[in-house]
């Protein structure tokens, strides 16, 4: 039984080492948000989503202002 545990631990240690190597090799010098910047440039669906979000935020501000006046 102890041999089986030692064998399993050795396999886990090796797997952790492989995973650490994989993570370290995938590290980038730029943050994720800089790597995707410009991905949606000139995309009509993205532009529409941004417009709808802007309108929604403005409606929240208007509702908040109206409620504070009451």
C-alpha cells in the first residue's frame, strides 16, 4: 500500500510540474485587455451594443435624478 501511495504522489508531482510549465509558457508580457484591444474595431454589432449600453446608463441616471427630486 505505501508503494502505491508513493507512486501516486510521484505521478501527481510530475503532473503539477507539467501544469506549471504550461502556465508559465503561456504567460504574456501584456495584460489580457491589451491583447484584445481593437478586436471589435468597426464591428457594427459591437457599436450597437455600446450605444444600447450608453442609453441604458443614461436612463438610469435620469430615473435616479427624477426620484431624488420627489
